[in-house]
């Protein structure tokens, strides 16, 4: 088998992730997780005797560079299946082209609600932020929060999180007393934070695209003396963000997707990744990127052709998968993942944060819309 594998033409798959730009911490993790999965698959004999080969392009977490990366992969490299993107803005930039060209785009990280309507060739294992917003709005209300201020990075992902959270919070009777947005290259948020703190909100909601900005916002909020609740999505609880925020992040609550400690596959993947690369951040996105490669391998096994995007699409609609991020999940008619759910986590005091706990403890399942009825 090994000799045959070496003689067969490899299956070539495109990858578009934020290797640089605001999403670089998780974009890098996604590329590394995918390469680890590819190396495992190839070491086990490949796919029907074919090696799997990745062609990686940097979408830089924005629409224009995403389109450039897409054109390179499709026009120059001739790929019909692309794994990515990291960032929602990048996906929203390239997805219309992929839909028109009949090219698969399959993301483990992009979460903006509008991606659900991107078309028949667009899939994701990442959860739609519409659910994240419902869950976060419910959490705020359940915690007794009645007024919030928001600070949001000016990107499609972060704005989608803010919008859906505010919609649910206001629907329940909550009030937004202040809102601020910032560009991704900003490093000092104290002027904007002083404005929203001055409105005396019960809590501040933080939606960040970058771990660097998310961690800095949390740090500066506490430096300005605000003692109310802090709530966020997954980015401000990444390893890099928590290192920047330090003790200021203690007690921050976030609604996130998280790997199940009881899922042995997930724990094995994390252990292998740490042994290979020497670190772990945002483990769920790491696992999502890893699973996407194995799902891709299964669909390539079925189609036998890396140019058969239609066959790959049909495989995706029919597949049920158990892997790193969950058991028996699948995809609906819009390419949205079904069978996964969010949890609520709380950041631990600095002295209690370890590699094993990623710096936070899981409080339980996110409060769903059904629980509010």
C-alpha cells in the first residue's frame, strides 16, 4: 500500500486561514491542526492510495485578501475544495465566488450568521453566532444583569456577536446604555472604556476578533476601576488573551464551544498537538480544524476525485461524524452544523490557571432559548 500511495497523484486541498492579521493566533492553530491530521492520514496509507496535500494561503482576516487567496487557489492551483476561513469577514468575501464557481468552502472557525445563507457549497463545523447571541443574552439576564455596555472590534465576526447578543438581551427586557467600537490596529482603549464605564452598566460585553485586543480590553477595564461583570465570546478566553489580561480576567464569563473532557478523542488530539507544537490555545477551534480534515478525507474516499466538488457537497449533506468536537454531528440543508452546543465558562484566578484547564472552568451548558420559555 505504501508503495502504491507514493505512485498515485496526491489529492490537493486548499486551505485559507488567518496566518497573519487579527486572527493569527487561531489561524495558525487551525493550519497546524490540519497539517497534523494530514500527516496522520498519510502515515496510515493516505486516501484510496493517494496522499493528501494542503496548499495554504493567508486570508489575513479580511475580505479583500481572502478573495486574493481564493483566486490563487482556484485559478493557479486548480483546487475545488478549500478548508477555511478563520475569520467571518474573509468567508463573506470569498464565499460568493466559491458559490458561483462551484467550489467547496468548509470552515471550522467562521461563525457570522450571514454565512448560513452563503450557498450550496459552503459548510462549517463552527456554530452560528445567532445561537451564541441567544445564549449570551440569556446568560446576562439569568445572572441578574439588566443594563450593559458593549465594546466591539469593528469586524464582521465581532459585530455579529454583539448584534445577536443585544437582540436577545433587549428582547428579555435588558437595556444597552452605551456602545463603542474599535479598529483592529488599536492598542489603547481607555478613552472609549471611560465613556462606557461612566454610564454605570451592570456589566460590560466584549466582542473581539483578536486575542491581543480582547486581552488588552479586559486588562484596561479593570485598570480603570470598573468592578461590574465582564462577559465575552471565545476570543478573550484564549491563551494569549488571558496572558495579556492577567488577573484582570478573573471572573470573566464567556459563552463558548469547548471540548468535552470525557471525549477521549479530543483529549488525545490535544495531547498530540501539544507534544508536536509545544502549546495549545482555543482548543475547540483546534479540534474543529482537525475534524474538518478527517471529514474531508472521508468524502474524498467516497468520491475518489479531488475535483468533484458536487460529489463532495453531496457527501457533506449525508455525513454524520463523531470526532474531536462532538459525537454524531451532521450538516443541515444550509451547510450548518447540527448536534453541537455552547457552554458557559468562567475564568479562574491567575494562580489556578493551568495548561490542563486552559485558564477557566466550565459552569455548564449555555442557557438555551428553550430554557427561557
